C-alpha cells in the first residue's frame, strides 16, 4: 500500500464529506484514555472507539477478547474454549508478541504483567463493565512501555444508580454460569459490586475449566470537589490444557488431547485506593495506588511450576486548565511508579528443582498539553521519560543479572472539527517497549543453561497516523491510515530458540468502522482492517510477520422486533496468516476462516431471556497454529465447533 496515496485519498474523502449535506451529529463520546482525564472525543487526535454497556449486552460473545475482536484493528486468538482465559488480543499486527505490544487497562491501571504471561481476563466480571475505550496506535506518552499497537481501557461502572440483577446461563459441553450485580448509594456514599462464575467440560479432551471473579467499588464524596474510593477485586481460574495437535489429528480427531494430564490454575486479588480532588476552577488532582498479587500453577507429569507475581504502584497526575492568551489550553502532568516481582519455582523430571526470579522497578514522568486553536483546530503535544531497573536470577544456573534502561517518547497530534459532522486528525510520535522479565532469560546454545539476556536493547520506533470521522443522524464512518516503523523489535526466534532484537519492521494499513441505522428497528455495523506487517531489512526482508492476517472484516446487524425479541448476528472473516515461527515464509499459509454468531433476547417485565449460537455454521478452524521444525509437522489449537447457550436474568426493582 502506498502511504502517500492513502493520505491523499483520505484528504479527498474529507473534502467530499465536508461538501456533502450530512446531518449534524446527535452527540459525542466522552473518553478518559486519551488524556487520563475526561474529555470530548472531538479533541482527541486518534482513532477511538467506545463499546458501551448496551453493545456489550447485545453482542453474542462470551468473553471480553471475543467482544473486542468485532472492532476494527483488533484480532483475538483463544487457545482453549469459550472462557477466554488464555486469549491473546492483538492490535495492529504484532502476532506472537501481541501481549507485550498491546496495553490493557482497567480504569486506567495496567493489567499487563511484567513477564510474558497473558492478560488475566478472568479478573473482570462482565457485568461490572460500563464501557470499553479502544485507542488504536501509540499511547506511549501517557502510558509508556507496551502501548505500541494500542490501548484498551476497561471502565467499570461508577454510576451508583440503584440496580441489582442475577443471571444464570447453561450451554453446550455442560457450560454453567452465574452473574450477580448490585449498585446504589445514599447521598455521599456509593457502592458497586459484581461477581461471576462459569465452568465448562470443554469441547476437547482435557479441556474442562472454570473462571470466577468478584469486583467491588466503595466511594465517598467529600463535598462537591473530592471523592475517595477503593476498588477491590478477587479472581481465579483453572483449566485443562490439551495442547496443540498434529495436522493429521486436526483433520480427523480435533478433540484429541496431546497432553491429557496437563493442568493450569491461577488466583489473585487487587486492592486499589485512590482519590480525585478539584483544587479550584482550573486544577484537578487524581491519584491511584494499589497492590496486586497473582499465583499461577502449572502441573504436568514431567514438569510442575508455581509462579507468584506481586505489583505495587502509585500514579499521581494533575490537570491544569490554564489557558494560553485567549486560547483554551490545558496541561496534564503525571508520574508513574511501578514495582513488580516474579518468583517462579519449578520441578522438572529432567533437571530437578529450580527458582527463577525477576524484578522490575519502573519510574516515569510525562506531560501533555492540549490547546484549542482558531478554526476548531486542537493541537496536542506530549513528552514522556521512562526508566526501568531490571534484575533476574536463576538458582540452578547460578545466574544474577541486572540492567537499567531508559527511553523517551513524544507525540504531536492535531484534530480539526471541520463541521458539526466531520472531524479529521493526524498524529506522529515515538514509541518504545522494554524487555519483559521472561525475556531477560536466554539460553546458551551449547550447554542450554540459562544466561542473562542483558544485551536485548529496548524496542523503539515511530508511529504515524491520519484519519477522519463523519457522524450523521443515521450513519457514521471512521477511517484511519497508519504506519509503524520499528527498530530492535523484541521477539522470539523459533530457529534459535532465543529472544532477540529483530531487523527493522514495518506495519501499515487502513482501519474502517461504519454504523448505519437502516430503519427504526434495524442497525448494522462494518468493521474492516487491511494491513501488512513485514520485515524491511535483514535476511527476512520483505517477509510477513507470522500470525498477522492481512485482512479482517466483521459485519454485524441488530434487529429490534419488540415482542419477537432483539436479534443480533455477527459475521467475521479472517484472512490467511503465516504459521507462528515461520519467519522465512517458506511454509504454506495458515487457512483463513469465516464464522457466524447469533444472539436473541426477549424481555418480559423484570425478566429477560437469551439464546446464543456461536460458530453457527460449525466451521473447522484454528485461531493459532505453529510449525515444529524438530518434529517436521504443523500443530494446531482448534477452535470450538458450534455451541448453544441459554440464559435467564432477573432484575430486582
């Protein structure tokens, strides 16, 4: 794709849109992810989408990752079943390294662990979510490390509106689920609580699992200018891990478990006190702090491990609405301090007992100014400096390693509100990420003992993006064109079995989201992504990065039939990808796939009933697969075939 031609096409699109007779937009979203304070989406020079509570309820997905993949620019790859416990969410084409390049937040606080393990999606009860904000592209100034492909911020309900409900779900393969939620308040005190539990025997052998979580928020308003609060969460899950299966089994016996005795489980908690305080008409102070603990246990016939992760953080910030002459101008200044420690004990039948530890202390300061210029142009400038101290030990290898790394990120963006209906934006900036604690461990190619990979340089690069949005009475359209050039990208080389800094890479593409209110009862949405992710130097120059589809398209439609119910259908098409580890592009591509999900909902007074059918046409596909050069075969993680779920909810008055 020619980036210059795409920019010219977008400019022409904007001019045509401005000249056309487009009805005025009815409203605008308020987001917090783009500034860490509430602000209008109009002032945000980024491609932002918001999934609200109503859309969450209408969507037929069972997990948050499956919900996210229906939006442009996002891919989701679950390994085992519908619970989404091990799903990887990928923004802007990072493939195997997606978790380390897509930042996931809950109420502005990181969910990404400091090691290479995935996001703990079981820690978030779905009924506790008010909305999900998706900011595609760099978030390095405000959030730093790992905010390379994009930022997903899960905002929990803080409305304190009086409500309570309970929902029960049953489904295929002995799926059972319970969701409970309650919220309310008495003047200056507010509360919100949600809990869920789900379990399934699984479609594959050794694929039973369960997840459980509870979330609560207690708030206290002190006068009109201050709020004190504490967020509490406890979570856990367990699952059989049947492993990947060879191609012959994938074609003939996809439910087969190659590892019938492997299991994993985890549990943890999160405590997060904070406050907000308005110091006057122009100053607003906010602070979050917290502790989080997570224990992950893996058991197999030949290898057991226990991994404890502990994180402490403090994140104060200040918004100053100071003005700049006669111009409206505000500046956000903040500090982020995180201390995380990993202790991983293991017992192997081949190498005996071992203890590995990793520690990371991160310190960062950032500043971002937003100024509204004449002609409805908003200019944004930001700068961040972040430093990390990392330490790794391996008792068996008598290894102790330390490294200190620092990087600076910047961003320049502009947004032009061309009319009430049309907005155009552009932004450019520098991004970075540091090695996670697991990537600090390398292996000697001769002895295969652990060595400290302190020579891994931080990944860094430049992100460029232009886009626009049109909002009418019955239609809306968002388009963004992006290019991301990286040097020293950190990744795992399956040929050398080591983490390394890759040669330069480039990701570029177009993201489109369109909504259409066809009639009073029928609405439709199109979410489309076209992208390439390639090496542009070195021995793999011109090759595709594995596990990145060139195209993804989601078409969804909702019909509100009153007494006949509300029906939603979601059609998703994902293109071919290179198998995980196929950097040479010498192997056949992994097949693409097309799926259809369906949901129907009926309401009667305080009761509501639902039905979901996932993978309606019973497609056989694998969201993730790899090639083993050692065994000379392809290995697949097959997705569930057709499943059906029935639910009933009662809302207390």
